[in-house]
C-alpha cells in the first residue's frame, strides 16, 4: 500500500512537471503568434504607406503634365 502511494506521488510530480513545461511552451507560442501578427500589421502599414506615396507622385505628375 505504501509503495503504491509512493508510485502515485512520483507520477503526480511527473505530470505536474509536464504540465508546467507545456504551459511554458504554450506561452512562448502565443508570444510568437503575437510577433507574427505584429509583423503582418507592420508589413501592411508599410505597403499602404508606399501605395499612398506612389499615388501622390502620380497625382503630382498628372498636375505637372496639365
């Protein structure tokens, strides 16, 4: 009986360590996901900024041609 109780405690400790490791990994993955989202947002903002700049240049060229 005592031996079985010791086995269960060891198993509990192992499971708690696995749980902590998985929780830590999940946290890191969430952080990476946020970084990916931020990178995508920054890329979109850059694209829109370049697009606006290009449109402004085209408008200026049309005005100078007139």
